[in-house]
C-alpha cells in the first residue's frame, strides 16, 4: 500500500508517498480502507523528529482517518461489517491506504457526510469534547476562552461550547479568522496580534473574566491568561505553540484566584487500555454525533479548509506551517 513517509527528520521536502507493507488486523481489530485523513500539528512535530509515536504505534503519519471496513480480525464482536463507513482517532498510521483499528475505537460516519468531511472530525472534535467535558467540566452559562479559535480544535470547541449552552470567546490572528469564528458561533473574538486579549475579555465579561481557558499556546500567554481568568477558573493547556517556559510569579497569581491548571494530550495515552478514553468516545458518539446529521438541533458542522492528495503531502505540511488555514487540512488517499 502507499503511505505518507519520511526517511529522516526535517522539513516538508523530506516527505513522499512510499510503498509499504499493508497491515493485517490482529485480535479484535478492524482493517479500514482509508479514503481521507487529516493533518494535525502533531504530524509536523513528528516529521521534525520532536514528537515520536507511542511505543507500539505505527510510525506512519496520520492521527485520524475516515473510510470503510475492509476486513475483520479474529475475535471481533460483529458490531461492524465489511463496507461500513467508519472514522477513528489513531495513535498513527492514518495517512495510508489501510490502517488497523481496535473495533471499540471506531465511530460510525454520520449519514449524508462525505469521507472528506468525516476525516475532519475525530482529532479536533474528540479533543475539544474531552477538554470541555472531561477535563474542564463545562457548565451551562460559563464563559470559555478558546485560543487559536479558527483551528480545527478551535472551530469544534466553539460549536461544542454552544451545544453545552455556554459562551465561547476566541482569539485569532486575522480578521478573516475572526469572522469565521463568529460564523461558527463565537460570542466575541479578539485579534491577539493587534489587541490585548486579556483586557478585551475583561471588558466583554464586565470585569469577571472567563471560567475556562482552552490553551494550545502555553508559556507566552500565561500572564494574560491569568489576568482574565475568573476566580476558581480552569486553565487547560493542551499545546505549547508559544513555548513551555514561564518567567514570573505564576503560582502566587494562580493561588490568588484559587484557579487550577490542567494538561491533556490525547496521543500520550494507551487508547486500547484507557477506559477513560473509550468512555469519552462513547459519550461523544451518543451526545454529539447525532448533531452532525441534521436530525437534532443545533446542527454541527466540521470545517474543511483545503484538500490535498496524498502525493502532495509536502505541500499540505507547508500550508499548515504558514498558519493560514481556517479549519482542517484534509488528505485524500488514492484508491
């Protein structure tokens, strides 16, 4: 089969489409014929040699995939049949023609949704759902500040905050991105390049601040985050785009607000053994997936920024590194 590959860490130019061995499904596993995958910043880090896959995971890029069931491994329960349209969050291997997935970690693709749209769901939406409900325990009426609001996770989080009857506030770096977040349901949005988002958030919330911060930036935002965090607020860090170092009196500021810091990385888990992960995925399947098909209100919508064929994987990486995408960059897998 063909797969996205690189022989040594480095820039996008090191990527190419390589012919590799097709995997065989093991005990309780499903072989999925992949039609589309999606690009994540973890793929960029792995390509640079800074984010190796977990022990035992595929070293092929790709943390999510959408496609159809191609074969059943021994011991499968019968939940899935050949030809079923499925999607999955993976520890690796999604940007290939086939990938094996434990049967309990597959999700059905909502009806009337294309594989391209479905590929934009698993990583972004499961991440946002887990951060909001299992880590942040969002409550109705709370205010949630979402950094990188126009990213895949950001656009999912805006809609999930609205679904929870809470209030999404975002930061983004361009007016175009802010307009996209407003269209997705953000109650307010601030340009972090031209405005002090902490001052703007306090102004919007009439001085009280936000109850939850979803932060993929990290170190460079710590002072502004604490400035606009409400008493007893939850600051959730799930990325370090702005660095990991903090210089200043973070603990005293945190203590003065009785605030808490939480961290989360989906990929670092052994998903097959993690009952908490499977519990979250089941909750997502039951509570969120029906809203993608239009049968329930509000209607949720995955946002696809652009689509690249697998042989243009290097161009897709360059596009993400330019940080211009609004929503997900999807990779189409050849038949």
